């Protein structure tokens, strides 16, 4: 919720797919981090017309910038939808702020839509009230839903490339992340506070949480927050989060965001997801603020690119193991039983043969290798610091590759 935050980083794609929407994912044959697609095109497209928030005019057209590469000849391409920041104020942000990250993600193989959404205009409406900002935030959530439906409707038509609507990635920065998180995790079973319930009633209610036409596979949260973490339920979309622990605009833990509303930041969101068994990866910038962690300076740029490139590889492998991929890619019958590790990883290998394994840190460095024999066993692991690590097991035989991957948290002794 801060003006002119320019997000410049690679982000993460999703892992789950609706069977009825399955495709043989050609993009799984290449690592996103190694792609270098050029000839990037940008097209502005109208995706909806909706009521203007201040009431100064009746309605406004809503536009998105569609980015794609003419060099990318994959029949199906992964799709990402991004929302800019700006405190839900028209004069503080617009969709052009996401252009750098959009172009970067297109170079890695994605089709990207950076959407403009309804915001409050100081010029038209003056200083907004808390209820006014709540109303426009709900409108922004609905605009994300409209953009998703537009992507589904236009998929493969005209200049719109054919994209994998069964594995949509939605993301946002600051205010855009707030709108995205609420769209991602609010459903009809959640109990809303009265002021928010009124805002939804004034804006055609809630959206349909599930659809046979698309699925949101993953969320990307860049310094956002949510009103109530209890709205996040088991079985909902996993999340990648980046946040500075000294953020004074949208707090890392919990507090008043931009002087308007109390929100839970990325830390409690990550805790909630982990508690209910939904995949979550939070990268915390120690001492980082709201916008400086995205600036082009070595202190922040270099480690963030490395961490998210590692995440991009990890999540792509999970996506390609669980989608309708070529026959030679098969998920191994193996399970990491304990994902909170103090000394030993407990692993059950249901295969009748051994598998090789690696353990990597979030910088992509291999810390340990070995083999996993059939049956249940313990693998001793020692790392210098607490944090998330990736366990990866694999075996190739007769042209078939079996693989398994799981993040775990290591608590240093």
C-alpha cells in the first residue's frame, strides 16, 4: 500500500491442476530460470466496465496490459495475473508499475496480465473514509475476478496466446497483494466483520470460490496482508510471500496498515498456512522496509533474485509432477513424514527400489546427498541455521523419471 513500488523480481508459478483442464505441459521441459524469450509484445485490452468508486461518474472502463513473447512457441503457456500497489489511491499507482516484472516473467516463459483495477481518486472524491477505502478494496477484489474470467473467455482467441487456465498464478504488491490475498482466501463459509460484509453486499456479494473453467494454483504476496488469517482454510491455494520485518506500511506481523485498517502481515499468514498443511514459503528481509527491499541495490536485489529463482525451480518441479505431463515424469511413492526437523528426516519409501536424494537450501546450494532405500528410515541432517530447506528424491530408469520434493523447516539446536 505504498506509492510507486516497482517490483523487479522473478516470481513463482503454481502446482495444482484441475483434471478436466489438463494439458500436456510442454513448458515443463524447460527451466523457467533458464528461459530467455525475447520479442516481447505488450497489448492493452479492455476487460470490463464497472461502477466508479467515488460516484463522480457512473462507470469506468477497466484495462489490462497483456505481455507475451512471439519467440515462445509452446502450444500452452503458463499464465500470471499481477496487481500493482498504491494504497488503493488512483494518484499513487497504476498498472505500468508492474511492467518490469511482467517483462521479466515473459522472458521466462509466462504470459502476464498486469491489470488496472478500481481505486479511489483524490481529484474526484477527496480524502476517503475508512468505509470508502474498504469499498474500493472490495471492488479491486472483484476486478481481479473479472480479469480471471476475461482470461478464460479470451484464451487462445486473436492475439491472446493459449494459456494454462488450470494453473493460474495471481500476485500483487502492497495494495495489490492485499486485494489478491482476500480474493484468494475469502469464501462463503467465512464470517466477515459487519463493515466488510456491508461492502460486499454493496458490490454484488462474493465470487464463486470454485470453478470448472479455471483454478488459481498459486499466490504471490509481495508485502501484503489479510484482515483475518482464520479465513485461510486447508486445501486452498499455496502462497509465496516476501516481506521486510521493519515494514511500517503493511506490517510484517500485525497492525494498522496505512492508517486505515488492521491487517495480519506475511508472518502470521505463513504461520497459518503451515499450521493447516498448505504449502507456504516466506522470505523475510531482516531490517527491510515496505518498498526499499524491491529497489535495485545489491543489498536487496541480489539475494532476492537468488532466493526467488530457487523457489521458481522448486515450484516448477512440483507443478510439472502434478499436472498432466509426459509419461516419463512420474511422482515417486515416497513421503517425508516430518516437515519440522530438529535432527533426522523421517522418510517412507514405498518404491521397491532405492532413490537418490539431495537437500538444498533456499539459495539453491546442495548441502547433502545420498540414497533412500525401500521402507521407512531416518536421514540425519545438520545445518548451520534454522530455516526452510528442500528435500528432493529422484530415480531414472528406462526413460522414466520418478521424483518427489518437499519443503521442510529445520530447527537448529
